[in-house]
C-alpha cells in the first residue's frame, strides 16, 4: 500500500483499515522470515531487507495506534 505518512489528513476509519493491512503484512513478513531461516535458503541480504521492511511496518503500526488511542489525562 502506497499511503502517505501524514496521519493528520486521514480519518479514523481509514487509519483502522490501514492498521489492519499493516498488521497482516507484518505477520506475513514474520512468517516468511521464519520459513526462510528454517530452511536455510535465504541469503543474509534478503533476510536483512525483510527484517528492515518489517521494522518499518512496526513503526507505522505504532504511529497509527498512537493516533487512534485518545490521550488520557490522569
């Protein structure tokens, strides 16, 4: 998905959909990394790229969750 990173221009419904897509993609990457590691068929560069992509997704997920979670003043 080629969505802009500016979360302020998106409504909550769009963010919830993107969050679900990003979580799914994150799980898929995790499964792919595990499968390649178990089989020992992936080169280190491929694994590194997949892990970096997974980390970028994790960061996007965290930003969206922060935006969707209301601030609670104690």
